[in-house]
């Protein structure tokens, strides 16, 4: 029997423009049996298709022409129902795992699990690249740290890194499949909301460098306890160690420092004995730091466009990686000074009526507490906070939201607004605060709150959609 690999090789040799048509035309078995043959396709053969069509699609609302479209399903949807539409929209192949949506069209590839097949394809692709691969995880700051490191390393290298915070069991494979012959360094962000997910993602990405930003309280509903969160995050350290790689470790964090002691690490933090050390030289309106090397007496200044001293360790992590990979202090500082946060992450927006610190992409008890503490130090005389619900806390939700309310009760902010049903449950206990069921309810009454000439911290989980307030406040 002539294999699909042989047909693809022949098509490439003859430089056939539409190789998918060529494969179907020369199929000696017939379309029905061809589909059955693809059902038994090995990952190596699927990879050869990927070499011909090196574009992966998962969403028919995006450009999927000449892609291999993976029909991915979730708890509340069946991605297989979009298989035919994907082909109609120009996808070269559709990978399905539901017999109800499979046809004998040779462009349909039937597999046991579309998600597992995508992951296997990504793992196969990753193993072909002998390059530095930096894995980044943590409770807070991993996306910002990834963006900062990308900005620094891009000064010298061709970098492939996670787009946005697409860092889960789907996002990591998609990022790995973006690796190409130009890629010199890969930066893979890894998120988790269930036990042992980081270990699973590491088995795909095979990081030989790693950073854990911190280990805090987030996704407690999925993890069940902070002990499980710690175990899950530390899988990155174990994975890098198994690759005989190097860790970049925040030695200001006692837990991370202790866990790294017997591993190959590069340290950063406040102490001048660390490989990279620094101090916050100014906090408002933007974070400025003074940093240096353990091996040199010179000090270097960075005037960033980041808000909050909680970004200090994120900046030091980027400096550490940049230095390790041979960038000059001048190039490192330049890259970090020119980085501007986007996507509702610690954005400073100066409007006609108010100044906003918009950090509405994510929130958990640790990140929210840090943001409030930092904002309290802001010397602006007229301050307000708009805080949204924190999600995925499970049985810990009530106590963590009440803890935030008790913290806010001790602050001198002129106006305190809480948005979401989780906070609103405590409305009667905090009569001086303003509570709203959702963002739309707040928008309806926003004029009555007399919010003018203020500096406002806006922070909450993405699902609360606090970013909708921007147009009503600036």
C-alpha cells in the first residue's frame, strides 16, 4: 500500500500547487477507504501534513484558509459541529473525534481525541528544536513577566512566545506549533487551574529554563488547597531539572528560594549577594528601579511604564534572563523602559475627568491585596477604587471576599465601589461602600456617584468586565 507520506513526498517533489488535491487524485483506495486509512494515521504522518499546511485552526471565526482545523470540544459545546464549515471556509483538513460529524471526504481526519492529537502533534514538533525553551508559571505576574522577557530577548534573538495569556492545555500546543527555523528562543507561559496541569504542559514543552513568579491563592476551586497549588507549580522546577537546565529564582520569596537550593539556579532579588539585585527607587506614577550585577559595582536605572511595586520582581526576572543570554545592561534597560502594558493589564489612562489604573484582566486574593497596598501609597489626594469579584475560589470565595472588604475598611480611599454578586452578599455589613450586582448596574448609576478629578484603581476578574467603565470615567 502506498502511504500518505509517500504521496506527500511525491507531491512536493513534483511541486504540485494544490497538494491536497494531488493526494486525493492519486489515492488508489477510494475516498471511503482513504478516510478509514487516515483514521489509523500515525502522528508522524499527520506531521507531514502539517509541514505542507503549517497553520492550525480552532475557530471558524478567524482566518483558517489552508489550515489543519482541529475540532476541539468542551463541557458545553461540541467543536465537531464546525468541521464542515471549516472546510467550506478554506481549511485543508478537519480533525474530528465524533463519528456523527465525520464523512468519507478525504479532508476529514478521524481521531480518538482531537485535543490529544493536537498535543501529540505539538510535542512531536517541539522535539525537533534544540533551542533554549523558557517555561514561565506562577499565581501572579506570569503574563507580564513573559512579555517583559520577550521584549528583552527580542533585542538580540528571534523569539517565539505565548500570545496574550494563551497558556493552557490548548494554548501551549498552539504556541509550540508556532516554532519555526527562525526561532532561536521559545518562551512558553503555562497556566493551571487543576492539580498537576503544569506537569502535563511541561511534558509537551520540555522547558530547559524556568521561572515561577510566585505561589499564591488562585483557582482554589479547582486545586482544593494551597498545598496542591504549590505541588502543581513546582512541577516546572522538576521538569527543568530533569532537562539539566537552569532556573531563574526570586530569592526574595522564601518558598521559591528553599525549593531551588539543590537545583541549578540564577538568583534575583533585593540582596546584593544575588546574581541580579535591585531596589525600587520611585513608585509613582510609574515604577522605577535601580539594579546591578553581583559581579560588578555599576548600577543601572530603569524608568518603566509599569504600575505598582509588585512588578519589581517581574522586572528583575526579565533582567536576569536578558543578562544570562548575553544582552548588555543598556539593551536590557532600553527594552524594559519601552515596554508598555496592554490588554487591560496595569494600564495608566489619563482622561479629561479622571486618571485610571486599569487592571481588569485578572484578580485573585493575592494580586488584589498587592494592588490595594500599592495604590494606598499613591500620593494622589483624591483616590477611588472599583473592585470586581474574584472567580474560581470555590468554598473559599466568601472568606476571601470578606477579607478584601475588611482590608478596604482600613483604607482612606474617598470612594470604594464593589462590583459583583460575591461582594454584594456583604452589602449590609459595609454601609459606607457602594455595591453593584454587575458592571452594567454600576454604569446605570455612575453619574450619581460624582466620580470626578480622581485617580481610580479598577481591578477584578475578567468575567466582571470592568474595562467597560473606561469610557464612562475618562
